[in-house]
């Protein structure tokens, strides 16, 4: 039996109200909201967050990491190795990118399911378009991670029972390297191309699974062509009540990550013995059929999709444009940071990417960053590594700095006391300055500090720990 052992989803904290777009851009917008990656997030950091949640829910470790995105932080360099470092995976775990197109997400999943070592499939995307465009309002930013393996690797919560695919070459959506926006052919053309491919892949998957369409309990249909998706849904012979909400009204369409997000949403609500069919329309069609097992009754997702949809905080459209690079606000009167040192990063990989401190074996004192000399007793080189990325903390004091360089000033700095020992100065993120408070509880998150000379300086920040009720109220402006 091979299938999904664990999964995790990540939706960024910020939300853009589509109704605010037209007043500035003069066109576009619409109803509902879309998720927005923060100025210090990219597809790599989004992927790290989703992957951490998938691994937090299981004791099974991956033997491979496949990372898929249409909008990589780097080209000519593997982004998956940064995710690998942040997760502190062993050196013998291969990490590689699948990228360049939305279909790379389902391709990575199919590669993992086809066999080989236990694989962590991480998908992430940041979608945008020109101000006022349909892509800008309909897009969304998100990440998902699926841990795939055999039942010998760990309890499989959803086994693959059938699959089908159909491929054809046609020009529906495209973007040349370096371009800031995607272009699309006339909608009717894409619809006529996708319909027969989707039906063929779906029929093949059902035949492979040995079931009829009426046996499906949950249906997921994903793809960038909204009109084609709606037409296909009417042709599959599945009761409309069984279709999983595509979250277009609240999250938007997160491209390569959409399949993982919606499959996670289906798994969140599934019970043992249910059939989940996933149909992806992207330069062809791919269909996967899963059946949940008894193991799903004891599986506890780190953060259900519905809870994340209900959370979040509003983001003004002007700030959205600035974060996306379409508007350049006047920066603080401070020098921009210098290029990070590759050699220094390599020497301090565990601290920089894994947020690993040091604990004195004699006194138990925790040092952040790691130190050779203990601050209690003065012992030298008598330290053990202590991972801190999943340790919560409390804000002891903070300051709001309006002068320090930042892509999105002001910056909130805090001194954080970590549970069980350890204190460090940490930048806070996903927070408005008015929210900062002594005694606030925070958790660590992997972010991008800045980019200089094309090098992204990744490190860890802290974000407030919020419950669903408080974040829902914040989103509504309560």
C-alpha cells in the first residue's frame, strides 16, 4: 500500500480584499479575498512552513524531498536544498526542484507515488499579475506538503488506488523567463482543449481504481483555467455536493500549490473508507484516486485548512503593490544591507537555517546563538546541540524601529525568552506595531531578511501565536 502518510498546508497571514483594487488601479477587483505572502516570504519560505507542519504530524522521516513552484526564489540553484536545511534533514536525503509550470506540482506527487523512498512533496506558489488584472485578483499565495510512502514507512492515511493522465501540446497560458506577468489565450480555446483531456484522464483513473463516478465521496478539481474547471465539473458525473470548495473566494488560486491545499482540505474532513478523486488541469490533465484508511481517525493535522482560511489579517492594496514591486515607497534613510557571506552561512548552517542553539551539558544553560563558552560556569566546548525552531517563547520587551532598513518599515524587534531556557533578540513578523505587547506568546517562522546582489538572506523570525477566533476578528477589523 502506497499513498499519503502525512500532510501540511500553509496560508500566509495577510489577506487582500479584492473590492479595494479598483479604487486604485481603476479596474479589476471583485468580491472576496486572496491570500498574500508577506514581504519577507517567498516560495521557499512558504514551502518550509508547509513541510514543518507535515512532519510535525508524523514520526516518519522522508528519504527524498521534491519541491515544486512556478515562481522560484532562485534559478540556476536548487531551492529544495534550502528547504532541506531548514528542516534539518540528513545529508543522504536528496532534495531537488520540479518547476517552471503549474503541472510540476502534480508531476512531483506522481513521481513520489510511483515508488522509491519516502518522499516529502512540497508545493508553493506566489501568484500575481499587473495591477487591476484578473490574475492579480484571482491569484493566491500558499504552500502544501504531502509525505508519501509505503505502509512499511508509516501509517498510510490515504492509499492511491488509481491514476490516469492525458497530455497534449497547446498554448493556453504562458510567461517568458523574466516577465512579470502571465498571458492567456482566449478562454473558449482553453476550455475546448481541456475538456476532452480531463474526461480521458478521469475515466482512466476510475478504470484503474475499478470504481464508478458515483463511488467518489470527495472531488477536487484544480487548474488555472476557471472556466474549464467549471465546465469539466458538469461532465464528470459526480454529485455537485461532493465537490470540495476551490477556496477561490477566500484564498484565490495558488497555482502549483492548489492541488495540495485542496487535497489537504479534503483529508481534513474525510473518514475511513472514503474515496477522494483529484483532477488537475494544467497543460493536459492528471487524475489521482485515493481511498482513506483507518489510520486517518488518529491523524491530527498540525493546522487544518479551514482554521487557516478563517484566520488572517487585512492588507491595504498600496502595501500589496509595494510588496509585489509595482510601487516603490521612499525607503528609510539608512544604507541597504551588504551581500551575505556564503562561507559564513556554510560555517553556521545549523544556526542560520535550522535555528539550532547550544546547551551547556553541566549547567543546562541554553545559548542563542551557539557558543563555545558557557555563560554559566565558563565551561569550554562542553555543549550539545538543541533545536529551537519548534520551541515557543514569550516577549520580554520590544521596540518599534522606524529608521532601520527594511523593505516594509517599521520593524518590530523583541527580546524573546524561550520555553525551557534561552533568550534571543528576534525580529517579529506578521504583526502590526500596535499589536506588540510584553508577555505575548510567539513561535518561530523561517523568513527572508533581505536580498542583496541577488542573494537571499534567510533566517528565523517570530510571529504571534493567535487562536482562530482572534485572527478571524482581526480579519474583519473587529
